């Protein structure tokens, strides 16, 4: 995703993007659109594999079954949710280098 112009909604921005869903099935195009909405909602500049995976897990029972269901799916969704709400700030800043949030560092309060 490109940076939005101040005051421009995500919907207005999406109208200007080229149609890169050509050749995708309706189902895949819907997943891609939902992943893009998730990225915008999370404040991310780009749609990444985590956005796509999260959307697939929520929308497709076959994907959930492929992961194994039960505790595995719960743990994976937990990681994805934590990432989207910012618990993985250190990971995001060092691995993805999204630039959206500063790196959280540990400081000792006792002096």
C-alpha cells in the first residue's frame, strides 16, 4: 500500500490503486481485499503475509483444517492478533522494520 494523502480515506486510496486482482478467482480477490482492509485498519503501509494468513484463517474452513484445528489454530490466531494490536512491537521493529511504532526497550527503574 502507498502512503495516504492526509485527509484521504482508505476507500479513496483504494480507488486509485491499479487492479492487481486480474486473473484471481472471486474468492481470492475477496481475501486480498479483506487483507488490505486489515492492513489499513492496523495502520500498516503494506499488506503482508500475516494479513493474508489471518484473513484466510478467518474466512476459509479448509485453511483452518490444514493448520490442524484445535489448539494449533487458537495459538496461531493468538499470535496474529497480538501482532495486530502491538504486543509484538520489538519483533515488528527489528524484523519487519515497519517504522509505524518505535522500538520498545527495557529500562531499569531501580537506580
